[in-house]
């Protein structure tokens, strides 16, 4: 059944801890030890003790072990266990519900175990955990006891160590996807670092260490994940089933990079930070890593997701649910910090969404620094260093959450998460949604020293992660089609026009090494027609086929949804869009044209700083110079010639400023108009300004002062409010403030007009 365990026995006395849940497993292990002992001709004294460890590794009964440990200190303690072969041992095979409904196939009950042995005795493989002497175990136990008395007795400690040793041995057979921490709470509570943290709180609050330890126990229970092989299998099957409701079974993954990061996870503390577009992101991430035998990451998320059913399963497959607010609770902070420090030290990877919340508008949102700060603080306290942050971009052909986002951006109230909400969510998944794409960026490495010496290290790190996640975000057919249709709106496009415009956008992006999804590897026309059918069926676009030609356009009430898909890729085009607007400024205004151009480029870059992640300024300038040099090597010298500038704009096909920036500029204009109507001694707080902007925005849309409902949204207005605050026109002021507010509004109107000029240049000649 296995190799000979006696090869590891180098003592005259040995005590075997028999990890057996029933008599069948006990007999298998004892027979194995007896048979192999004869082969080695071992002549020492042998004892054994049955301790059911695997049944519940966090609560091991130790009464019999306590008695059995009354042996000489030179006795070697060796744990053994039966590992049952199952269909899950094939790492290429995905768990199926029918394999799990009768219970954990890795831990068969007595009747099933005997049936399996009768059919095939090789299904039971016996393993040995790393042995240790009673003396060594006692010394380690006494050392821990000096810090914290968390073990009932020596047997309690020995059982914990036996469990850990057997986990390591079993993982060699099962695979890396079952590498999970055990007895975490006890090990953290027994650490010297945790004791020092308690001492500090004790000095600040006057509470006793005993009271603090007792008060912290519920926090450990709330925070510490309890991953279990069986529940990992259940979660694997559940995740795959959820994905299959709407998406194709084969997830598109960069396997080469995934293998590269496997080595990083083994050698360094690691965090995988993924873009967050839908509730499917976490499910997708867990499914990919599980199915490719990747060490399971601990997924950090808000405690609002720990609702009935889902919370139970998630916690037992590695989820860490963190309270939304605990700033005034130093004990909770300590427990969280020490727990994360333990995971970093032991090389258990962490994962969470970079933005902290789902992006309601498609583009990468500003990061929430909380999770990253918790992890960085934990690393400062631990022996771990050089945290490797791996950006992960998750994208979808179609996103079933977009309808909810469109409603929320229009002012609807978000439905809170619950079991009934989740069931409804799954029901709405039953429609063709295409493929899921997962891409990995280059690691962002953060050292302790860099974080300690630079008070902006947190922001710099998050910025680098955002830029890298954007860089590897691929262009999907849905996003490119949305960009094309919205750029032409309100004009509809024939299939030939749509294809021609998309091909022009694609050629532009390919020339700049922008990634595309595998959809573009298929027959482009067939893939586009299939996607159009899905978009028409989901009421995202309209198809009119009663005229001489079939034409397509974004449905009048669906611009917000189409805008979402456009925004998933818009960051690739922003430098070019800013360059186009800056050229118009250089040609239209009086002054030195080069100064006008670069001032406008920097002003627009700053204006959109709440919307997009940028490379550093010098690199941004190089990107613009490189872009314009493709069309005119002497473009900068020719800025003084307005005819040359107009000619350059005509040559810069495809023109995309109008297709990329219109919703932002129109939303900013709406907010600016709201403030332009106020007396100089009045202001509005953000909530009141948002309310006023929604009301005025709906009126402006009906009057066609703004072109689309996509320009009316909560996040757009929040950022517009921040922009106006930066322009110092929000707070009350002197009589000159009215003029300044109107000037700001006028600048946005000028930008909107310039977008229309660029749109006119971009349109086919027959409608110019």
C-alpha cells in the first residue's frame, strides 16, 4: 500500500499515532505497520494510540493520547494516516455534484471503506508524518506555554503537531490545491508577537491579559478561515456550475504566466489583486486556481458577503470576512494583523479585489487602500518580506450585472446581499454570456524598507498595480463594438460600416501591442454576428432590418450599459484622445502652439485624474509624441500651421476622442452648470450637488444639451464634484466667484463642442 515507514524510525522506542476514524482504517494502518516492520526487522518497543485527527482537525480528542504519552522522553512519536484514492486525484478532472452528494469521498465511512478495500486494496494508501521525540515535543510545548497557556496539556500540543505533519505528507499525494493552514488560531495566540500586542493594549486600556485573550476568541472565530479538503471540492464544483450557467466552460487563461507565478507563491509572500467587475470575479479566480492545482489563496472580502449558505461554504474554502469598520477596536486590529502576518510568513497566498467594490462603470476604479494597508502592516510585523503583488485582469464578453449598474447609476438603490438575492442572481445568469478571460500582469514587489521609509508607498504601490492591470486588460468584441457604435451614435451603422470601423480600431491597437481576446482569433464576421445576436437579445443594441440594409445602433435607453463595456477598454485610447483634443486647442487658440498643446494635454490629464490611471508625466508625454509621430514625424514643428494641424487630425484615423471622453465631459459640464447658477455666497455639499445634477442632467438630456443618458450617473457626478473642488469653485466666495464658475462651465462646453468637431471628422464622407 505504501513505502516502508520504518525507514524513518531511528529510535529504540516508537509510539504511532493512528489517525483512524473507524475500525477499518485502524486495521489498515496496524496491518501496514506490522507487515512493513517484519521487512525491516525492527526490534525496538512499539506502541500505538488511536486519535481521529482528520475528522475534525480543529477539535481533536486527546484523552487516549494523554495516557499514551506517559513514556520515556527518547520515544519517537510518529503519526500515520490512510489516504483514500478518489477520482479527485486526477488534477485535470473537475469535481462533480454526484461525487459529493454522499459525503466526503476522501473520508469514507466504515461500510464504504470496507467495500472499497474488497474491490481494490490499493485504494488505501498509508502515509507517515514527520516523527519527533517526546523530548523535542515537550520542549517545544514548554516554550509555547511560556508565551500563552492555550493547550490543555502536552497531548493537545502533540495532536496539533501530528495533524500538521500529516497534512504535509498528504499534500504530497493530493496536490498543491489542498495546501491549507491548520490550527491557525492556536498558533497565532501562542506567538510572542501576539503577546506583545496584547501587552500594548493592556497598557493602553488597563484590561488584563486574561480578559483580552478571552475577548479576542470570538474575533478569531469570526476571522480565521477553516479550509477543508471536502469543502474545497464542493466549492470547486459549485464555482464551475455557477460559471456554466451563462459562460462557456473553457475559461481563457494565460497558463504560461500562471505557471510562472506558481514558483513565486512558493518562494515569496504573495497577493493576487483582481479587477472587480461582477460577483463572478471571485468565483472565477477561485475556479481557475483550483482547477490548475494552484495553492488556494485566502480570499479577503467584506463581511456583508458572509450570508447564510454562501458564507458557510466560502469560509470553509478559504474566505476571510472582514468587518466594514473597526477603527476603534484595537483588539480586532491586532487579531487581523497577526492572522495575516502568519499567512504571509507561511507563504499562504492572499487575494482580494483591487478596487474593493465592483466597478459600476466598467473602467478600473480608484483602489480601496484598506485591504492593502492591512496586509502591508502585517508584513511589517512579520518575518516576511518582499510581498509580490500580482495584478489580475478578469474580463467578460457579457456581464450580467450591467443592468443593475445602469439602474444604480441612475439613482436606484442597490439591493443588499442575502441568500434570496443570490438565488435571484443565479437565475438571471441563465443566458448566453460568452467567454471569461483572465490575464496576469507583471508582479509589483514591495519591500518592508520601502514601505517604512516612504509615506506614499501605499499609494504608489496601488497606482503601479492599477497601471499594470490596465496594461494586460484585453479588448473584447463586445467592448470594441460598443466603442464603435457609441462613437457613431446617434447614427446607426451597417454591418460593413461596423466591421470597417472595428477593424480600423483593431489595427490601431495591434500596432501598439494592446492585447485582444481569443474571439478575434476566430472568424471575425461569424464571431461578430453571433455577438450581435446576443447583444440584440439582451436589448443592448437595436437591429433594424426592414429597409434596404440592416443597420445597428445602441438602443436609446441602453447607452449606460453600452458605455460600461466601452469603459472596460477606454484606458487604452486615452492618450490618443487627449492628443486629439490638444491638437484642436493648438489650432484654435492664440499663443505659442507648442505651449498651448502641452498645456492642454497636461490640463486634460489632470482633469481626468479621478477617472483613469496614468503612467508618470514624462512617460505620458513620450506616448503622445510617439503616437503623433506615426502620422507626422514633424508634427510638433508644424503646430503653428493650422492647415497642417487640421490635416494631421484627418490623417489620425481612427479618431476616438468623441467616442472615449464625451460622457465624462458632459457629466462635468452638468455639474459645472449647477454651480454656475448659484449666487457667490452659496454652495452645495456633495449629496445636494448630486441631487441637483441628476435633475438638471435629465432636463439637459431631454433638451439634447447632452447626447446620452450615459452622461448622467452617480460616479461621474461624484468625480465631477471633486474636479470642481479642485478648481476652487465649490465653496462660497466673493462676487468674482460667479464669473469663475461660469468660466469653468464654459470650458466644458468648449470641450464638448470640440468633441463634436472630431466626431464630424471621424464620420464617413457621405454624412460629413
